[in-house]
């Protein structure tokens, strides 16, 4: 359920005390919320769970004093894979003068479904601005943090107590922090400061109009990190706590794979979108997903594209029926979808005139690249499977786990269609760190969901139940594994897996590597620790190094 804007009710302190003193009704015992704190200037997701929540829920309130806005909310059938309670997923937005308040959840008849939830907003004043400046040495984690005072604020006394750099573990999606971890250097660590960031005598320096700190940054989460300033002098003479937010500097890949840079080519009658960049040996990136637009097609590689193009002539295509590439031509082609996918990738290689190519396939993209490596070993330099769909899983019930995972996450797709918030949520479920999930990338992927061609493809695929569990797909995958088992895979092969992959668990990746390693002359396994289903998104620099280091040898 999605509403444009709803404002939270505000209750005076006397009513709050009265509400808390009354014995909780029976329905309140089952209600839980993942977090109840919200700072001024913060935009934050919340998740309430209860058996009592119904699809006709209403987040109640008027437009009074609190200054907190619910700008997105959505009903969820199941709170977690092992939690059958219903839920409401929503985002709150706090202004610069917001106050603590109570949030009520009622049904359409006005009956309370949960005990009122107190959203606590500390009485903190906003700083003017904060910035992080990295070193020119890209391998250094040290940055300069600078916080500017707001009007009528004096930051001179802030260093005495030290600034607070809290983490925020989002337990509703497994615990990763939503923003990077910042740690002020100790005096002993000043020797580690790169030359271009030197110039201050202490790790933390304060003046009336600014705070300057040398901090160590861990993580590539792109949400603003929170900074608590313990002592801000106000023009009134009072001292208050302050709050500031800072985001990581824009990454090098931020403007990669722009829509204007895309090219189109006819591949056996299918108009195919692709990107191309760099010089050197050809390397083709094949994304995963199904023809729903949910994954953004080739854009999943935008964090890797420019980096890999420094060593390779890189191509990235929208697969058949995905992104802006045309759909299968007929119903018969949908019935043989996975065969047509492999044929389409090979047709692209032929159409652009690539002689020999390195193939990198992620998730469902692992199927066509492996099939082509089996069928055309003389044309394939190396093969890279990234959390690929060909992983054996039946023996350990991994296929059942994968099905349960997707049944859980798909419920975040509202009946009326995907939203930016629901797509971001499903992306977060696949991540172990929340690294490099950006609003812009989600918005670009969301724009694809509005295309009529993708709605048509998704409708037909759903009707046919054409997905990796379909008997036709399973037969193709089993044949590929059988061909590998008898030694048909002659191409140097690398398996990359996220150790914390929630949808394709690591034991399946290990089983795929063992299958390949048993008969393939050259094979390697690289496991990314603290990584979910998309290591190329969570750890792009390291991912590029691994792929380039392996395929660069061939």
C-alpha cells in the first residue's frame, strides 16, 4: 500500500504518560518494531510486525506539530522467512525541528491494530554541512572530515567531549550498517596520514565555525553517516547536542554506462542494447535476472564497467527480453527461453565481430556463458561464473532455500507495481554489506519497469512459470553439468561466490567449483567474505582485480 504523504499524529506529554500507564491490550503483545529512534534531518526505513496487521491498515495522524512525514508505506504478508507475522514497511522523514511522537496503526474501521509506537527524536540542532575528503592515494582509508557550524552556533568546545560516530545495524535485513563506519584516528596513528591530508596537529581540531577530524573510513554504504556533536554553543548562551550527516565522496563509477552512451545492434532480428568501452582483449559481461526489469539489465555492471575497460575491450549487453533489448519473437521462443538466451548471447558475439572473448556471467547469466564455453572452446578465452545459476543444489536442499528466499522477497513488490522503495528493499536483501546501493541506480532500474515490453515479457514468463525451476530450464542446466563432468569444459574457469549469499548459498558455489575442478585443466575459486549475491556491486574494486588477474592471463 503506497500513499503519497501522510503526517504522523502528535500527542502532548500528558497523554503519552497516560497511554503508557494503561495496561496493554491483548493485541499489543505481538507487535514489534525494528527501531524507534529518528534524528532531525534523517530519512529512515522502519518495519513493524504483528499478526494483527491487516492489508487495510492505516498509519494515523494529523498534520500537527511533530514535523515527521511518512512518505512511503507498504503492507507485507510475512515479516521474515521464519516469521509468519504480517508487517508494514515504511519510511519516515524528520525535519530540522521535529519532535518525538506516537505512531498509531489502525484498520479501515479505526480500530487499533497495535499499541501506539513512540518515535523518539532527540533535541539536537543541525550543523550547516559536513564533507569527507579522500586522499589522492586511493588505497588509503583515511579521509578528512569537516563539519561547518550552522547560523548562531559555536563549535569551539566540541573537541573536549569528542564527536560521536554511531553505527546503525539494520536488523530487519540481517544487520548490515546503513552507512559507512567512521573512526577518528588516535594520536599514535597520525603517522599513517597520507601527505596530501596532513596539515593539522591533532586528529580532532575545533574552532568556532568548524570541526576538522582525520577519520578512518570502512565500508562503501552510500547513505549519509550520522555524526553527533556533544557540545554546540548557541547564540542564547545555552549548550546543546548537534547532529550532522556526511556521505562518501562520489565514486569513480558514478557516471558510468550512461543512457546516452548505449548502442544498439540487430542480433538475429532482436534489437539489442549494449555498452562498449576500452581497448585490449574482448570481455563480455552477462547479467542475471528475468525479463521483469527489476534488476536493471546490463546496468548491474556499472560499478565494474569503467574499471575493467582499463585492461579489456569491455561489452555489456541487456539480455534477451531484459532492459531495452527486444523480447522473444514468439510464444515458442518463450517456451524455449533459456535456449534462446544462449543463442542471443552468441548471436551478439558474432554480430559485433568478436573473434575470441572472455565471458563473465552473474546468477542466471552463468547459464549462457557456460553453455557457450562448452560449445565454442576455441572462441572463449576464459569463463567466470559469479554466484551462477548452474550451482548444484538438490543434494543439500539449496534449491528449496532459494525458492523460499525469493517467495519472501517478492512480497515487497506491491500489487500495483514496483516502487523505487520496494526495489531498493529487494536489492538490500541480496546484500551482506549494503555497499554501493544508490538511489540513482535503483531509479534507473525502476524506470525500466514502466516499459510495456517488460510487462508483456513478465506476464508471459509468469504464466508459463518459466524460471530456473522450470523443468525445461532444469534439463538444460543438468545437461551442462553433465557435459562438465565428462570433461567437455576446456576453457580456463573461475568461480566467484559471495560467502554470505542469501539466495544461492555458498555450499552450492563450492559444489559448482568442485564439479568444474574435477575435469577442467585450469580452474580457480574466489570467495568474497562479507558479500551477498552480488560481489561485483558490494566489492567492485576487488572484483575487478580478481577478474582481470585471472582472465588477463589468457
